[in-house]
C-alpha cells in the first residue's frame, strides 16, 4: 500500500500545455523519432549552450552511448564518484571497463575531489565521469584541466544539472560528452527520456548512429524520401526517444527557467531556516555555494546528519508526519555487484561512505511552498531534539 504523502519528495508540474502537445502528436499520426525530436534537440542546444544535443530514451542510455562513442571498453578504467546513482558505474561495467571510485571533496561538497581523482589516474584510465550532485556543478574547470593534461576524456553525468552553468558555459558542455535525464523526478520531465550533449562533431555522429542500431539513415529520413537504404558501421542499440516524449520535453524545457527559479527560492528558504539544525551538528550540502540564477539547478536539498542514527530518526519522524524523504545515494562500492575483489581502495573513500550513511534528501519541487519547507524542517528539528534510544 502506498502512503498518501502530505509533502512528497518531488512532483511533476504539468498543465494543459503538456496535454495539448502530446495530443497534437497523437493526432499527427507520426509517433516515432521525427520532427518533434529534431526540434527538441535544436531547442536544447539553444538552452544548454552546447553544439550538439542528441535525444535518447534515458539518461542511462546517454551514459552508455557516451562511453561507447569514446571507445571505452575492456582493459580501460573510468574514474567516477562513489556518491552517484548507479547508472554510470553500471554502464562502465556494461562496456567491459572497470569503474574506479574517487572520493568527494567534503561532506558539504559531495562532488568529485579533483586531487583524489588525480591520485587514481593510471595508464589504463580512459575517462573521468563528473556528476553535478543535486544540481551543483562539480569542479569542472579543474577536472577538465586535469583530463587534458593526462589526455583522458571528461564525461558529465549532468542528470541533476539541467539549466545550470559555470562561467557562462552550460553543464554538459564542459566535458567531451554530457548526459541528461528527463525521468519523472528530474527538473524537466518526459517520463523516460534523456539527452546527450557534445561539442565534437564526430562524437555526435557516433552517438546518433549508436542510438539507432548503428544505422546510417533513419526511418524518418526514408519517410521524407531522403534515403532508401542504409549501412551499419558498428553494432548499436535502440535508444531512441519518441515524438510524444519529445513534444512533452519541449514544453517542459520552455518552463525550465521558471521551475529552476522556484527551486532556487525554496533552497534559499531551507538555508535561511537551517540554523537550529546546524547548532545540533547538521550540515546542509552546498551551504555556501552561489545561488544566483543558473549557478545551480537546485535538483535536490541534501542534508547531512551528525550520525546515521540521527538521520534514520529524522526519516522516521518525517514519515510519521507524512513527509517523504530519501537518500541520494547508497554507497556504490557496498552493492553486491561492486563489492567483490580487492577492497583496500574502498577504505580510501571515507568521506563518500560517511556521506552516504548520514545524508537525507528533503522535499524540493516547483509547486512546493515556503510553509512546507518550514514543516519539513520542524519535523527534522523535533527528531534531533528527541533523545536517541541507546543501542
Ligand atoms: C536519473 C539519473 C541517471 C539515470 O537517468 P535515467 O533517465 O533514469 O536512466 C543517471 N545519473 C544520475 C545522477 C541520475 O540522477
């Protein structure tokens, strides 16, 4: 049975514009990749300030294609955060390469520590995956410099960071390739869906072909009379997005600035009211990071409790108030599929492990109100005041 949350963790924001767009596609009779997808990609290029945008079926598909297009495979190592959604590590294994986890900078700054990344570079390192946790950009300037110096590729897992930028350059345009997700809990939503961005023409060609079986032409091209046949240059996948989702994505992209602005205001509200928790040893992730428009997409509000027990108590208290919370994320090296073999390096991920044990994600979505922020924090403060039962 599902709980009827009074304040959910996240929520979609749709109105009649989304319905109209999707109905329009249904009535047009062309549902697979076509004109809507092409326009969605063009509009994304414009919004994200990148050279190429290639729409795909999910963020995970985008990460898979990024690794394949960069020719990463068996024998290669890909350095990436241990504090991340599992997709990047899974796709690294899927192409036959080995994930090498690097630590985060600090509990308040849970993005890749460039110094730790550098220490883990070997002759087998082919790429570094940076993830912009919660929508706050990783240190892309230093990571890009580091990657250039070692002749390895920077990949951005930008799934949290749509609409954010650093030094005027959109996330997804700092690395060789970036991947975005439009899953239902992200800042813009198509249900399932994603986007790959790159500034490199030949990587863009590879991603486009690999998205559709490795074929050199599309059904759409043949429909328009541009082509009759095709070649397959390299085996690919069906990672296409359809017209319904692209139409939905276009409407959501149009609202993104407004959504992110609302998220930013709510993040400010969390910051302004966080002092009583700070006094009790809590931290708010990215507390001191800039919050001007586009400095962050404010995808998540992540707080770090003084201990795992205190975090768990907060989660229980919120649940009793029908306020949903979450964890981003369980510590990847502890998953069964990743915990075999030499474990010594795991002990060098102390900040990541502590973060994963003590983090709680609090509700944040555009339709949330400041008074809801107050109710969430009241719940956390109450749990922090209650004495913990001794174990
Ligand atoms: C959502 C997400 C993904 C995966 O995206 P899907 O579209 O669900 O496949 C990958 N990385 C991060 C950081 C994410 O948040």
